[in-house]
């Protein structure tokens, strides 16, 4: 999986306007994970190939039409590790390939949709053949624990999603739907951020609190944080003096952050992610966020920038 989502958006402000759920993937990426496969002729030869145990399972199906669906579901599962509900007319090229290859003489036999009980029975057979299992309540509870551990290493939503999917693949568990992951990632990422902000609230000194607040105060020309976002443009004397001045502002924040972030077990990946949000958001947006959240972002930015 590559190119997932928008990596530097904050989970608290990256909700789909339609569903108010966390927007992690683009429509195209969601379809790559959960959409019905569309095979080339070469891919059909690969995914609709049957091993001896698979051939035995297909032969055990009562009718040829149901056996065609068995091969179809099996091939789709091999490709996507997902099951699909489809109308035969939408997958006619795949059905034509299967009948020609595995059921000669059925070319003109109409293939109707499977009943739900038969479809579910076939899916269970496929899971057994490929040593997979569904993501039941116990598996989801284990997945949430894993996702919480991932969030401590990186609170970037796409990383939590990607690592969670990889965990399920390693455990040979069928991944739940995208909405489940939207809620899961939002929940664990928010929980991890809450853990850090609560620790920061306890560790904060009046001097550090005042310095962080000053970053969002307007000066003569612009907000201090807006000035501090800029990297030096060159190695001129003026640019270097400005950079030295910036470092004097950041140094006390950096010294505090270095100790605090280590005690909070915040990974470098998470520090970089939170710091990037200061670059991403305008001062107006930062002012509208919860105080504890903004302090965390600014502290990580000061640490990373220094």
C-alpha cells in the first residue's frame, strides 16, 4: 500500500464532512483495498488456478453453477483478502474464463446469483482452505490493543492504519471494513494524544507555559510562530543573525521538551508528526484548538525546529 491519505493532517480536524468520520484514505485508495477486483487475462489465469485441495472443495459443491461461484469467490479472496457480493452480470468476463477453464460444456448455462446461506457457506470453506479467520469480537479487541501500541510509536493516522492492516495480514485475519478502521484509528490516536497532553499539563512550568503562549501572540508585523516557521533563505550575515535569534527563543523550550518527550515515551516519528501540524495550520486554526493540544504541537515544533 503506497501513497495513503494526507500524512500531515491532524485527526481532530480531518473529518469527512459527509460522515464526520476520520478521512484517512482517498476514494481511489479505499477502492484498492475494498473494491471488487478487475482482472486482466493474465491475472485470471493466476487467481482462478486451483490447487488440489481447492479442486476437491469445488468438486464437492452440489451444482456446477454454485461451483463457478466457489471458484469466483476463491479467486477474489486470493486477490483482496475480502469477500464480495456481486451480480453475475457485472463479472461476466471472469465467469466466462472460469467456465471455459474448469467447466467445459457450461458456456451457455446461465449463472444466477447465490443465495446468502450458500454464499456464506462457501466463504467459510474458503477461509478454512486458506487458513484465514474472520475478525470477530476477540480479534477486534486484540487489534485495538495493537493499534494503541502503534499509536505510541507514530500517531499519524495513515501509519496506524497501515500497521494495523499488516498485523491482520500476519495473523491471517480478514480485515474489517473501512468505517471500522476510521473509528478505530480516530479512537486510539485521540487517546494517545490525550495521554500526552495530560502528562504535559502535569509537567508544565509557568515559564514554559508563558513561552508557548507567546508563540501565538502578535508582534509588530506578524505572529511570532509565523516568523519562526521560516527557514533561513541563505547564509548571509542578516539571515544567520535571525537564525541565532530564533534559536535563543527555542532553546529553553527545547531543553524542557527534550526531558518531557523522553519521559512521555514519545517517538521521534510522533514528534515530527505533531511538529508538522504547526506548519500545516494557520495561527487562526491553532487558536481555535484545545489549549493542551496546541501546547503539545508547539512544543514538538520547538524541539524539531531547534
